[in-house]
C-alpha cells in the first residue's frame, strides 16, 4: 500500500520551542502509524499506557476507542490515508489539519474525503487528550457520518 509520509521538518516553524517540536514529533509518529501505516499493534505497544482522554463522544474513551474506530475504518477502506496539510503547535497542544481520503483515486482531490482538524495535548512526552472536528466533503462520506453519528460512547464533553 502506498502511504503518505508526514515530514515534520517541512512543517516546523521558527517560533516553535524545542519542547513544542518534541510534542509535535510525538503526535506525528502517532498519526503516521495509526492513520497512514495502520500499524495498530505498534500503537498499542508504544502508546497503550498513555492516559488518553477522548473528547470525541462518539468514541469509547481512551486509546481503545480510537483504535477500534480507525481499525474498523481501515478494514472497510484499506486505502484510507491522512494527508496532513498544516501543523500548529502551542505549548502542549498540537493541531493537525488534514485531508483524509478512503481510496487512492480520491487522494489530492479536495472534493472528496474528509476535512479533519485534530487537537492533541502532549504532557511529559505522552498524548493525554484528543479533540477533533470532522467534516465529510462529499455525499457518501456525509451519509456514512450521518449513519454512524449521534451515539455517545463516553462522558467527556467535546470541550
């Protein structure tokens, strides 16, 4: 499978501190391996002990929730990929703005896929919280998200 590779250095800003760069590196490693490489065993092993609080209420809290959702999504769409467009860092918060697509033919097409904003909090080198905003771009993705949305699976708020 051809995958996107997130090149952190191409996004690095001169204003980032050493700690902010390290926080971004943790998030980029996580996102690369879960969203593009679909290496779920590695994610469990490396990040499974993190106190991962999930603010997307449609997912089970903790790392279990994101692994469940992304692994099921990758089974349904094996060519699912995350093309990171922007990385912003503010202290312990790392924000990725990405274009996710489910098929190779949709990669690079701004009229297909998902527009995603993810925010992670990194403390002491560990991902501790995650928020996201997902915007389905085309009809079938809008329908899919309408069908699966709405059920609360954790008691954390979106905020």
